[in-house]
């Protein structure tokens, strides 16, 4: 097959631990972007679309994916470094990239800047496609250019906290300040979630300061599908009533 020269995972911007949902999402995003109909029939777009189709057809089928993984492992074992001086440099390196919380849900293209002291050409700059539904901690392999042909940068995407939410794995934490009356009587409050939608928080009567209320499935994507939870910490300032002491 013509597509055998391609790394199907790299074509979709994924690593070998990606889920079926991530494969579908990556294919959907990239096929829309590179479809020949939106690129005036460009030969490059046709070739890219052919590679995307081959990657999707191979990886979406569990049996074909297992066979492809075995083939990758065999090729890795048989591969030999080309004109490499031992200890001179490493072709394969790792890099962490911070990603905005909302981009794990909706997808994004980010710029990755890698500074490798062994690279005489200076900082390496890559554009990384992050498919919608990517989980924090996911890894992507990006091919490197001269003088590191054959090598890859393994990029791990990490969640960057913002002023409202703090990530913990696939869960998100935030604070909700309520009145003393609401804390005493209970009821409901509205809070904006990571997608921008307004969420209802049920406040139990007599809730204590620092109590954490959980809203299921309103966090970040999980590695095996689904979403984590939104953990809402309750804060309020108890009212202090002063009383006058009567005279003697």
C-alpha cells in the first residue's frame, strides 16, 4: 500500500496509546481541513487525504490496529541508527507543553518550541494538532528535521490552570462563594462551567465552609473516554452579630 510509508499515528497527530474516540476526533478535524474540495483540488491535499484515510481505516479497526502495532514494533527492533556517533546526540527527545483547559475539549493547534542543546540550528518549532476530547497527559509524536532525521519529539500535553479552574487529572476544582443564609437554608446556585454553560449547584442545608460538591461529567476528557467531574468548594463568611452588654 502507498500509505505503508506513513506512520499512521503521526499522520493523525496521535501516539500509540490513543483511544478510539481520539482517533475518530482527529480524523474528523484533519479530514475537514485537508479535504481536496476545500483546497481547490491541490495535489498535496489529495495525498494528505489519502494518508488520513489509510490511517483511519487501519487504526479504527481493532484487529488491523494490533497487526499494525506488531509491524511497528518489528521495524523498531530492526532499525539501525544512520551515521550516528555514539553519545553525540539523541534523536528522540521528550517535551511538555501547556494547553488551555478549554482546548482539551474543543481541540486546538498550538505552537511547540523545543530547545535541544545538541541542535546546531537552534530552537525547533512545530505546530501540534490537538484533537477535541484529548485527555491531559496525552502524548504526541512529532518527526524531527535535519540533523535528527528519523527521530521524534514526544510531546506530553499538560493542563494549564486559569483564574477560575484548577485541574487535578481529568477533574477540575473551583470555588463558589455563597451567602450565610444560603449555607443555612440550602437551595441552588448557578456557576459557569469550563464550556461556558451555566451549571446548577445544589447546596444542602447547613453546608460547611470548605465542603466540596461534585458535578459529574463537567471536567476534562478522560484517557479512556468520558469526562471527569467539577469539584466545587463552598466558601462563605459567617455573620457575627454583636450584642450590647447592659450596665450594672
